[in-house]
């Protein structure tokens, strides 16, 4: 397994940012998937800083979001569309042709999901996918219990996130909130993956993801089977794993 442990937050954020920048340099027309959350926010800021410093060309690169909140306006600050635009897309000057997101609202999510995944394929498939890790082992909105061969579609959201979004958006009690996400099978089709996890709140789930059995109880455990997945961790997230043992082929 490929495991990288960064000693400081700055090293962690920069290492992840360089994975994105290097992919763009290697393949300007790359298709790159991004995640939202506390872990990836700083990484996105570093990509923007690098762009200002070395001014690489992103005009041919496609960026897309791994997942999206449903039942809210996409301009709501907690929608992935809005977060990615604010954190990275607008700053890099990416146009709407090169920024693909699943919708927050739709009369036919199944059709939208196939259009979305077909479009990623049409552009050559996912070259790089940056994945955050949920404290319960979720990837995107694929919560524990999701079949390991799931495909792009609607998903439920955990109670804490739902409560926060209801509070922030003032959604009516009967308004349905959820998520729409690439499935685990779609994720496994990415050519290269970088899983990013930092902080002591991720220590236990990092150990279960890397050392536990591959099971839908911990969706991220499926990444053990991916041929080109790097696990980029900080020292706190990596503190209980035996890295040398895991690095052995
Ligand atoms: C949310 C997102 C995931 C993300 C996860 C991790 O659930 N839907 O895509 O990976 O949060 O978030 P954080 O980095 O804040 O722990």
C-alpha cells in the first residue's frame, strides 16, 4: 500500500495540492474529482496559491465534485457546488464547461446521474480523484452499509449533517434532504486516487480502513483493492497504524 505521512499541516496540504498540480502538468486535459469538507478546504487554497505563483494552464482540465447535497439551493453555502466554486473553481478561473457537478434538485436523479457519469467517461474517465474520509468510513455520501458495487445515485445523509443543513437553510420539517454521490464502483474506476485524512478524530477509522477487512461496514476499506491509491495522512491520523508493515507488498 502507498502511504504518505505528513508531519505538519502545511506539509499535508501542500503534498495534496501538488498531486493536483502535477496531474494538470502531466495531462492538461485531465479529469479531476474533488471532495468537500474540512480536510480538503485548505488543500484547495494551496492549489490556488500555487496557481498564482507558477501560473499553470487549467483551461483544458475538467474538475468535478464527488457528491452533492440534495433538496437545497446550489448557491447555499453548504452545497458542494458553492463550496467548490468558492474554494477553488472561481479562483482558478475554470469555466462552466469544465466544472461538472451533480444537481441539488432534479425530477429525475437517475437520468442526471447517468448523464454525469457518461460525460466523465466521454472526457476519458477519471484521471485523479481526491477523496476525503468520513469519521464512520464513508466516501462521498456512501455511508456504512452501502453495497461495495454501488453506482452513482441518491443516498441518505447522516443525522448530524442533516440537522446542520436544516438549521442553516431553514428547510421545512417535511422537506426531503439527502445526497447524490458517485458510487463505490465509480470511485474504484478512477485511474488514480489520493485519500486524504488528517486529525485525531480520524485515527480509528484510518486503522479500520487500512487494517480491517474489506466490508461495506467501512466503505473506504474497498480502497485496499485499488491499484493506484495513495493514502495521504497526517501524523495524528496515522498514529496507531504500523506503516512499515502496511507498505510491504
Ligand atoms: C462529507 C463529504 C465527503 C467528505 C467528508 C469528510 O461527508 N460529503 O465527501 O469526504 O465530508 O469531511 P471532513 O474532511 O470535514 O472530515
